């Protein structure tokens, strides 16, 4: 059964590769003014399945993750069909465009195969790499969307989380200043994510809870410093980890 599912994943990957080759062979079509918005929307449709698959892998729900990755393959195939030959103007001269078009389906197939081996850790790493690959491509053309800012937020969160196991040395002003700066950086990134979200997303109760909740937690940092309170830092990290996971699951 596992062998069959592995072969099935390879077949799906081959099908997507052929689909991509067909799309790249199509004659170019004129670029449209709204092509970038349409391209970003198409990437988001594929990325949404990547996020859900990541969520399932956190609980080792492999079968459900496979379903999401199959849906992601289909969404990526539609993207390649539409944009593989003629990318939006903003990406036309981007050296990472073709690389990304090929790399993403390859990583999807590879993820399915390692899941068949029970290596959900490798699968999560591969899906995280897809997030980073997409972000690198966009940033190379000066394009930044909410998902890219969420990546930045994840990095800023990780920097703050380090103070859970190793609180700042309260007797060293430089160490305390570093802790405060890390909190300030995270707050700035979260505000930038808020500004990058479109009006509809910005008004969603869940999005507001993640942005406003993170900022509310960080508002306790001065209190932790004044009290030299490592236990408060630990509680704040616990709150922020929950926000961090939900940010990835919904908007990363």
C-alpha cells in the first residue's frame, strides 16, 4: 500500500511536470495590467494548501496532509498553465521565476515521499522551504505580500523565544537593552504585517486577535524588565508561540 501511494505521488509529480512543460511551450500572450494581482492570488491559492498541510503535519495527520498537497499540486498546475510562459511584468526578468516554477512541484513530490517514510520532520522542513522559496522570488522583484511579512514575524518571534530558556542578565544593561530591542523589532514587524494586509483581511476578527494579541503581550515587556521577572517572560513566550503558529496556519 505504501509503495503504491509513493508511486502515485511520483505519478502526480510527473503529471505536473508535463503540465508545466506544456504551459512553457504555449505562445506568449500579452501582459495585462492586473497580471501581478492575479499571479499573487494564484500563488496564495496554492500556498493556502501548503499552510494547512503544515498544520496537519504538526499532529502527524499524514493522510490529511497528503490531500492538501494534492490540492496544492492542482493549484500550482493552474498557475503554471496561466503564467508559466508569460509571467507578470514585475517578474519577467526575475532569475528566480523559472527556478521557483520548477522547484515548488519538485518539493511537493519530495514531501509526499518522505511522508510515506514517516519522516514528518523532513516533510515540515520541505514545506517551510516552499514558503521561503516563494518569498525569495517575490522579494527579488521588490514584491512583498502578507505571507512574506509573516515569515519575518516568525523570525522575530524565534528571536524573542530565545529569552525563554536564557533570560537577559538583569545586571547587564546591554543584555537588557538587547531583550527590549528584540521585543521592539517584533512589534514593528507585526505592525508592518497589519499595514500589508488588505482591508478585508485586516478586519477579520482572527487577524485582529493575532496582531492585537501579540502587541498586547509585548506591552508587558517593560513590566518584566522592571521586575526582573523571568517567569513573566516565560508566560509571554507561551502566548506568543500560540499566535506564531496561528499566523503561519492562516496567513503564512
